[in-house]
């Protein structure tokens, strides 16, 4: 019997014992060594050959990942590991570290109970470390820490045991500060801090395949002095260290001992990510990880397989998945039939007969599912929608080079947005272009490359275009909107929402799906007054519609049309048809025609839309542009040119400080000006800078640039060039 077959059988046996299952993700800043680490864990668990580990990058399955040397898609793998004489099934998701692919990290966290955070010993905690940690804690996922590249402290920086320990303690302190800042309760009460004494921190080198932790040191007797000794003896020493204290044993022991199994984790996870009825049967079977219960499956990833079609991967909270089941997909009508059920062995998918609750499974046949769907055997309250921390900030147009490829291109773009919800696709009816928006230049470059490579469709892409927002800066007076037949009138007034409220809406912490009381309290906590919070009629993006009218006949049945008119007005703001954000719109009064025929969509929608636009203009609506935090690490002598690069892009430098032998320059700059930054900074610093950008929301653009930018956008969109009447405040 083949070795692989044996492993599959062992995994199948373990799937039925939730107490021996660990669902974990590996998350870190880019290039801190997640994928190399995953390779070595697989090799140690006997899933891939030892000689190739670290070079093979088994998890980076796509050609472009191998070429660029970065992880783009989160990859799933399962392995077995013996701890305390019991075999454990470890389902692991290797997530990307590059900011452009942050959406994958958020979705992966929904499927797991533990996050192994990897930090480079030399670089320490970085902006992305903070982001992935925040994503884990917001999903109620418990962290542990692996400090990687410790060999560099010895071999490159020539540090002794004392210096080394100080540096490592500094990293641990930083990570704990982050955890405490983001999840104080868990930190204080449930001991979610990482510490050497508790065994929730390990140190090592993923490249050379050795690691230590306090429990392992007690077992093997190897301490920091020995580690330095082994490393100084060159290759033989390192080979011996790897023999004495192999990475996969140390890390997987830590995983088995310190991460919760599904039985421990699910009661807590379910209340974090699901808003349904606590007392219901489904809530109970999810808390108990009951394989006899109704099926509840949370899809976290959709991938295309040339043979099997679409594969949906996710976490099974309750019930058992089997071939031939008919399941509901939240937000769609009817049911989908499961064609096959599988688990991941290494990076490859193995079909099995059934998968019980508590596991990460992969299923084919769910054609209606997208990443983030709830799939179940009975209709139920879906899981909270997965909130992506960043939103699209950059757009490119994509056109097929040959007209015959057009239908195929549309189909492919549809598929892309199913697989990656952080990508937005729209078809501009007027110009016939397809616009694709994503998290950054790299994100879009990878997507368009994949369309060409995997689908064989040659495409031309336009220059990157930045996504703006429109925002009212002050309160307007009440504006009247009159319907085309002059029988209906709407009175609307607009004011700006505070940053805190906008942030709350962005994070999805106040929505129309919530119980009214809960929503009201959430908004009052960030400063909305009680009367306003009580009269919320609709929330759209980061905008709120308030109904302040009193006893108007027929308004109830007309409200849907009013909302439609408001949504249209907000999708295409009055300045440049960019989305509006942060507007509080009050419907103060309305006069409606008695007869339903005279207050149909053709009358109400234009009246409301026009009133909303005029009120926004009276509220001094202005363009907001997306900005990015920029961090550049650079040798001393290039510091001037690095800060010059930020300032020359309408940016500002906020801080400069020494870290190790490098200078760090931190600042912010508009995304629009950051296009092409990569090649400029390389030439300005002779290629010695490493840098990193993080989307930082939107800010009001300088008045002097407003009208010119608005004109450019209007021209690009084929709109009339004169500004709407009333916009003379720039």
C-alpha cells in the first residue's frame, strides 16, 4: 500500500475525533518566511520529501507565485502529527503576506481557530504583522508566535546569547502590545498573550529547518549557547542542530498543545461570527460540533480546477458533508447538489466519502457559492459577512484584443470576482470598457496576467486609474426635488457624518440586518444623537438615510422608490459620478400624489436623486482621494532621497528613526501619486530601499486640485464638461 494512501486513511480516521483536530492559519508580513515554514512542516509530517522542503514551495502552486516568489492565494493543506502519544490532524492554511492580497487572509481566519504569527527576527514586527494579527483577533482566533530567521542574528549580525535574547524579547513584547491593544479582554482574562514560559513562542530558522521552544529545550537540553555553537560550526553543525531539534516537531507540538480544538473553540467562535438565535437547534449543534446535526458550512475560498470545476473550501461547523446532498447557499434561491467531497493532503485534494463537523473541507458542485457564503441543509441566518479591512483603491480597464474573445472575457471576469470578493468588476455601458478595481497595482497585474495565462485570452489593459470618493463638508439647507409630472415633491437636507461613524459603518458594526436596538446603541456609542439613531430608514455603504417626516400618507409604499433614488444619487456623486461616502441624508418632508399611478418609479426616483444631488452640492461636496501609509527602510546615506520621493508625491513625512543599522522613514501619500513608485524609489536609492505601503482610507483633496481632477474624471467618463450649477466653491 502506498505511503500516500496510508496518510489519507489516517486523516480519514482522525476526522471523526474533533478533540484531536487543530485548524490553524499561518500569517505574517511579506517575506517573513510563512511558505518556507509550511513546506518544512509538511516534510516533517512526511507529506513531501525532506530534500526539497524550503526550495519546493509546495504551497505556491500557481506559476506566477513561483516566479514572483510570493504567495498570492491562500493554500490549504492537512497533515498528521503525533503529540503525547496521540495522532493529531492539523488542517493548515498558508496565507499571503502582501497587502494587495489581504482579502485572502481575512477569509482564511474565518475557517480556523488558531493563528501562527511568523515574525522575522531581524526585521521585527512590521505593518502587515499588525494587520494580520488584527484580522485574526477580530475573528476570535487565538495567536501563537514563531520568530523566524534566528540564524541571521548569529551568522550576519554576529550577536551573542545576551544580545540575541534581548532582541527576541523585544519582538515578543511588540506582539503582546499589539494583542493587548486589539483584544484587551482576551489578553487580560483568557491569557491570550504569547510567552516563552507558557510555550506559545518558538524560535528557529525555516530555511535551515531547526527550531526551539521552552518545552523543547527542556526535553533536548539545547539552549541559546548551543544554538550559537552549532551555527558557528557551519553546515555540519546546522545539520546536527536540525537532527536534534527539528522545526516541524517543535512547531507542531506547540500547535497541538496550545491551539484549541474545535470542541473548545466553536462555542466562542460561533458567537463571534454568527448573529442567529442562540437558543436554536442549529446554534447548539454548531457549539457541540455535532456531526449528526444539520449541515452548516462556511465557504472561505473558491478556486477553479480545470478537471473538477469550481472547488469551494471552508469550515464545517456542524453536520456531515456527503456526495449528493442538496444544500442551500445563503442569498440565492433553490439548492445546489454536492458532487464530491475532499480534504487537502499536502497541497493536493483527495476525494473522500464524507467529512464530519470540525474539519476544513473542499466541495464541488456549489455553483452559487462565492467566498463568504453560508451553505446549509436548512435555511438559516447566514454568518456575518466577512468584512474586508481594505477596499478597492485602484482601477484598470481591461479589453479583449479580439472581439471573438469578448464573451469568454466577461465569463472569466465574473469568475474572478467570485473567487476574490475584494475585486470589483463593472462594465461601463457607455464606453463598453470593463473596469476591474483592486487593492493595488500588483493585485491587478496578477489578475490580468492570470486571465491571459489560464484562459488564453489576450487582453489590453489601460493605465491604472485611482478610485475617488465624494464627501459633503458641511450641513446644507433643505432642498426641494420635484418629479417630472410636478405632482410629487421631496424635501431633503444633508450633513457630513463624523469619521468615527464612517469607520463603524465600514467595519460593518452597524447594519440594517442587526436588531434595531443593537444598531442604535452602536451608533450612539460613537456619538450619534438618540433621535437620529432612532429614525434610520436605510444604510448604504457609509451613508445613512433618516426619515424625519411625520404622518405622510402613502409614504410607506413609496419608501422603496425613495431609497432607490437615494442609492442612485450616492453611487454616482454630483461632481464626477464617483461614490459618495459619509453623508447623512434627512428626508424632512414629502408631498405625494393621491394616485399610485402618478407616483411611480419614473416620477419618484429622478425627483429624489436630483434633490439629493443638489443638497450634496449645497453641503460643499468635495473629492476625497485614497491615501497610503508608506514605510521605507533604507541605509543612512540614501535617507534624503527616500524622504524626497515621498514629499515629491504630495506626501508628507511623519517620522524618521534609526532601527538596527537602517533608517526608517514613515509617511503618507496619495495613491494617485504612488503609481510607478516602485521603479522611482529603486533608481533614487540604487535599489537599496525596501518599502511597504498600506491603504489608509481617504482624505479631502486640496482645493487647488479639485476642479482640474473633476474635469479629468468627467472627460474620461464621457460626461458633460461644465460642472453642475452651484459648484463654484473651489
